[in-house]
C-alpha cells in the first residue's frame, strides 16, 4: 500500500483505523496501522508505504496525531481524521471456494469492496 501526499512530519504520525481515536485497529494491517515514511524531504513527508497488505477490503480512516501533545503510540492518541483510505479486495477475508488442479476454475460470488464478477 502506498499513500502519496505532503505532510509536515516533524511532530506528527498517521495511523489507519476503523474509527479515529477508538481502539479499532484494522486486522492484518502491517505495523499495527502506523503508516511508515517511505520518502521525506526534511520533515515534509511525501509518501508512506506498507509491505504487502492482507487486510480485508473496505473504507478505513487516516488518523493523525500530534506528538507534541500525545505519545502517538496507541489508537486513542489519533483523534484527527485526515481522510479515508479505500482498500479494494475481498470482505470478509475467509470465503471458501474449491477448484480442481488442471481444470478451469471460475470463481463467482466473492464479496468485497469495489469487486465485480467481471
């Protein structure tokens, strides 16, 4: 997952949560929801990256914390919603389908965010 934009990170951190300021960590999100800096120009952050994402598809909140007022280590420290992040993919994650090796396998009816049978 890559998030691009500009944010002064001299005293700030971002976390992906279901709901800002609530202990609502997104299951299977890397680094417990913290977006890790990928590119910076001084204290101006230009990109965030996380390794391969295996969280369920859905709408999540980008939550901001000012480290001059809070430790920015717990979900409850991230009170400000900067925006939403849409993860395209299956939801719920565990939807069983069976295919036979060596034969054509058409998978239909998967539920998810921004998914279709096409």
